[in-house]
């Protein structure tokens, strides 16, 4: 156990020190996995492999470029007006404190917004800015995606030649299919969530709808906690721009989308067994955020889910996957004694 724990410490330290090298390959693997179904569809249509790979990479470049451009423009515009809205939020907070004092509610002396949610807008802009600056270094990522897609088609044949024709690749294939299915469906659900959030806040007249849509898209990869983290800055911004009524409407929109996508559609498409415990989600956010910063937090849950799916397909460590799973609802079982 001590040797195993020491190995884990060494591996984690290595991942943290090699973040500049590991993260581009991590992003490339993520893009390759979610792009692979499109490439396989082109291959089934009879498109040559080189053309199918190039078309898939161009489509991925277009989507990532649009995302990075939206983040960059929104964050730059947001940083210009953030101090003004921060001051307005401070004013609302001070008014709330004075109102609480008038009604005799206990309020700590000297309490200020600068102590707690200071920089709520600055933190959001900094996190999205880190993601945008990281994604802008895209040459290595795109080159890796091309090589992964070129290798994907003949990888199973290479494994059979390496380990023998009679080797059973069913378990490995099933594991890869589960990982791919999770990432593809989660990406589609996140994209739909971001689009609907942007349309909802734009219809309400909230400034920077593209920023709130991109934030909802990115944070939707984090189950349960992600919707809360994405909603808080948008609701605070609506409170500052319009007032409590509009902030409540924005919150209602986020809650409705979270219920529809997070509680109905995603469990139906993914299966409830692919869930994660809320404690595991929180610990994974803290751990991967400590290892790789804001980008690690965004990839925390997908990485943890990949680890869970991998452990589920092993006999020795399947119990670890069950411990990572969300709590199942307790069902009442009628015993024979109770029936009699």
C-alpha cells in the first residue's frame, strides 16, 4: 500500500509539472473522441480516409475557432465594464446591509462585498480568459487530432497483430464505446444548453448573452455543481443591470434547463449508472483544478468519468467504480416475513 501510494504521488506530481505538455494532448484526445463518429460516418459514405480526416479536422477547427473567438471578444468586452458593475453590486450589498440593520438583524461590523464575492466577475473573466489563451495555442492540438484520427481506423487491427488474432478485444471495445458515447452525448447536451441559455438571456435583454451561453456550455460538463456555477454570475449580473425581478427570471431559466437536460434527457440517454456522486464531483474539481488550474477544472468530471468507466470494465477495481457512483434510490423490498 505504501509503494502504491508513493507511486500515485509521483504520478500526480509529474502530471502537474508536465501540464504544458500534457494538456494539449488531453484536449486533442477529447476533440478526437467527439469527432470520431463524424469521420466514421464519412467513411461509411465512401469518402477516402484522408479526405474524411481533413473534413473532420476542418469541422473541429471551425467549431473551436468560433468558441475561442466568442470567448475572447466577450471576455474583453466584459472586463471593460466589470468594474462599473462590481461597484453597482457593492452598492446593492450596502443597501441590503442597511435594510437589515433597520430591522434589527445581526450584521457584522465592517462586512463588505470585498470580503466574500469580490471579483465574482473578475474570477469568471480570468477563468474564461485562461481557457481562451490555452485554446489559442492550437497547432499542436490540431496536429495531434489529425494523427489520432488517422490511427483510429486501423487501431484494432494493429492490436490483433500485436497480441494475436485470437485476442478478445470485446471488453476494450465496449469500454471505448462507453467513453465515446458519454463524451459525445455530454457535448451535444452542453451545446444545446449553452444555445438555449444565450437565447433566454438575450430575450430578457441581459448584456453579453454569448458569454453566458459559453459559460453554460463549458460548466455543463460538471454535473449538479456546474449549473450552479454557471448561473451565479449571470443572476448577479441581471441583479445589477435590472433588479431582483429580472434576476429571478434568469434563475428560473437556468433551473428549468437544468431540470430538463440534467434530470431528464441526460439520464435517459446516458443511463443512470453513468452518474457520479456529488462528493466525488466536488473532490475531482478541487483535485484536477489544483493539478491543472482552470482547464483542469473543466476537464475534471470527464476525466473522472473516463476513469470510472475504465474501472467498471475490470474485475479487480470494479468496487472502486461502484464507490464513485451516485447513490441509488432505496427501494422497499417486501420480504416473505412481511408478506406473511
